[in-house]
C-alpha cells in the first residue's frame, strides 16, 4: 500500500554551467510528493500523514524562500552570504534530479525510526519544478 503527501515551497537557484537561461539566478514554485510504501496496520493505515509531515517539514522550511546553492558555486554562495540572504547549501548542483535525490536521502535518514516503526519498504520522491517538468526517484527505505 502507498501513502503520499504533497509539499510546496518557493526557491531560487541557478545552474552556472547550463547553456540556456537556467544559468541565470531564477526561481520556481516547487511541488514535491513523498510517497511511502508499506503494509497497512490492523486498522488499514500505513502511516498517519502528520508523521510524514513531521519528517519532511524541516527540509521544506530550510528550502522555502531560500536560494539553493551548490557548495562548489563560490560566486553565488559569496553573493547570498554578503546579502545575508537565506540560502541552503547542497553537496551538488540544484537540478530537479538532485533535489529529488537529496530529499529521498533526507527522508531515509531523518525518518529512519518512523519508517522502521511502520515497516516502510520504499520511498518515492517526485520534485516538480514547473507545471510540466519533474524528476522522480525510488529508493529502498533502508529498514
């Protein structure tokens, strides 16, 4: 059985190596779906949605109205630091695919106890950057 919760945030980023407009600092209204697969309990519930929200919310709070910066992007990191602007440093470029991977890893590590308690076997994360574009990853929960 699968359960899924949607999360939204606003953020800016850039891909300085990109040959198109994405090389410029720009923003998105992101949507992310976190789906968990596991067995329903005796009452038919896989997990209370509030528990899933408690796991994911700190990440969304860190990303919302922030500039997402790759740790190797020294120019952008310097600019947001000088401006004292909210930012979140990622270990890799802020592509939709990498945000998806980061979120899945975050849920797996930060939610390990909750996932184990509910017998969650698989985590699926879909990050939607625009209304027509998204990335999705499926990972083992590690339980």
